[in-house]
C-alpha cells in the first residue's frame, strides 16, 4: 500500500513539473538566482602542440597500396596491399613486415631481403616503390559538408585542408547554383561543430576559423580524427548520464528539465540528482548551469525550460571541479555523436536525419570516479 502511494505521489509531482514550464535557463544569471541555478562560463584552450606539424613522415599501415618493381624488369611490376598483419609479398620474397615504416624504410627492407638470395651485392637490382593509395590513415568528415565522407591522409593535414577536401560546409555563401537555395535544415552550424580525437573533444572554434580567418584554430589533424558539422536546424535535447536510456528527444516549446529526464525513463538508482547539469552554447565556449533536480521534482524549486541543442547530464556522483565536470559531459556527448555518425557513414545510409541520434539503450556514460578527479 505504501509503495502504491509513493508511486502515485511521484507521478503527480512529475505531471505537475511537466506542465509548469518554470523560468528559462539564463547562463548570465548570477549564482543563487531563480531555480537555484549556478551558471558558469568555461572556455577550453587549444593545446599549442596541436598547431605544430607532425614530426614524422608518412608511415605505412594495413590497407595501403604500393606499386613495386625491379627497375629494368617490367615483368616484375605489381601492385600489392599491406595486409592486416602489416606484411607485403613481392617477387619470390617471403612476407616483409612494413607496418610503421616510411616508404624509404620499406625500400631498404626489400633490398635487405633480396640480398639474402643474391650473393653478389652489385647484382642486386634496384627496387622501385610508389605509394599508390592510402587506406590506413583517414580523417572522418561527416555532417553538413558538401561532400561528407572518409578521406585519406597522405601527408600532414590541417583542418582547412580537410574542409576543402569535403567541398566546404553547407552554407548560403557556398552555394554556386543561383537557381537553388538551401533550406535551413541543410545549413551547417559552425558554433556547434567540433573535432573528436581519441574520444576527446578538441575545442576548435569553426566560426572563428571559417568566418573570421582565425588561423589559431587551424590545427593539424591526426589519423582517425572525427570532424562533425551539425545542421543549423537541428532541434533536439540530449539527455545523458545516469538515466534509464540516454537519448536525443525532439524539442518543442513544452520541453522542460523534468520532461526531458522523464523521456529518458528517469534517473537510475545510483544517480546523484543534486547536481544535474544543463549545458548550452557553442562547443568551444559552452556554458553550464547546475540544478538540484531532487528539489525540482519535490516542488521545492522551479522547473527549468530548455532550448534546442541543450545537453542535460545526470551525474553518477558529486563533482569536485566544475571544469572537469563540463569536460566529462562534452566528451560523453561528442563520443555519442562519433559513434552514431561513424556507424551511419560505414553502412552508407542514403538519408541521415537532422541532428544527432543517440540510440536507446546505448548507456553512453562515464563512471562516477572519473568525475571526482
């Protein structure tokens, strides 16, 4: 009987919270203002080392294609692929491990193997080796680019070069067909575009780079970097962390903090609901507000209206440093984007929906101990 009464009481509070919008989230609101919001502006800096060119030359990896021949003997000319084990097979030689070698080092390795079969070193024929195609090192350019896709990196590459490879972003200024106009759904949102490297957000400001020509944002890319250009018309709210099913929910004027969390099947048992975060703004200069969600559902604090592209994050445990807490939230968000958009690119779906899809049951989150660091 008590259990039923508790459930009915919770549902009543939830229903009241969903129908009362409460105040909007104002990132400029002073601490302790309406709804207990504590708004903080956090700006991440780009590490200076990512502006330097990689010191090493191109190194071979599985999937790379090479043209090989013994110079002077056209019958030996062949195209070979670096296998999954990092080896190539040429002429009568056994497998030669070239994984991680430069083109020059690979040539030297072939010369050494030939030397094992020819006693007179002067008779060792010179080997010609040419890099025909790169498959081992790529950069992912997905979202609202003219030609989104996965592009090979044959040499050190900066962000602007990668954007050019993808044909530039979808924008009104980039439209060269005078009889055609882009809809807002097709335009790129430079403020929320980002770069992901090894699961972490690199706060490149694409608006400064592409609109203002700020070359301090033009970092060197690394293999498997992921660049995502979201649609300007995307209208979702993203709910992540310690909730039943992390997801993206469609936005409408009635969406509040309570209704957004309810759409993700509520908080889980281990959730720390006293420090629920709402993140808003650009990826390079986001703003965060902390809400005591327990007070909201108990009617002790007002509900909070959300806006399109807001990220709601329910932590697993208390945070200690707000900057690390914000970085955790952003890394979780961009990781979800990379997983979904990358999978979508691999299976070559013909039509991708606007915005970001976070699959039901993905449980994309980071454990509590990380927050306390």
